[in-house]
C-alpha cells in the first residue's frame, strides 16, 4: 500500500509540473491588453506561475505590414553581421530553459515540505515517523535554498553577461 501512495504522489506531481511546463512552452501570445505601437517587449514575454517564456529577452513589437497600424510580437533573429549574435541568441534560450527547470525544482521542494509537514502532523506520536519527516523537511529546505540561489545566479548571468540582441 505504501508503494501505491508513493507512485500516486509522483504521478500527481509529474502531471502538475508537466502541465505547467506545457503552458509555459506554448508559443501562443496571450495578452490582456492589445499590442500597440507604445507597447514594450515586456508585453510579449508574460510569465506563468513565475516561469519565464523560452523566448524571454528575444521578443520585440513589430508592425505586421508597414503602415497598417497592426502590431504583433515577434522574435529577433540573430544578426549575421555581429560576431557573437548567434551564440548570444542560443545562450539566452538556454538560460531561460535552465531557469524554468530550476523553478520546477523550487515547486517540487515546496511540495516536499508540505508533504513532510503533513507526515509530521499525522505521525500520531511515532518518534520514527516524526524524525523521518523532520529530515525530509530539512532536506527539502536545503534544496530550496540551493535552487533559489541557482535561479539568482542564472538571472545574474542572463541579465549582465549576455548582451541583449
């Protein structure tokens, strides 16, 4: 019975994190406000559950046809005249994907903290179960701190060292 509970928990967490990842990776541009000439590139890169879009930092506002007055979001293609444009483009996408993966780890760590807290509350005075759940909370908290530090380092690298195309 214990293996069935663990399998159900892993399956549930996989479905939740997988659906969040699918929602982030989907290329549809959904915006509450219409895109106009005064919109900024940030209007193209909305976040979902703190996940960035895979193209964050690469989107711009473009007019569909010159003089039409209709604008849409587009992705900047790397300029072949600049020497490091393609590598900067690839690194920007890679750093966005790494940040998404690290944020999945943050959500999983928070889930483990909640699960271990539930185990602690339902241990019914059993010292072994209480000690096991305390250790799980400690391990998840350490993982949470490490992953938050990794997200901060990724954003630092993305914001400072990678030149915006």
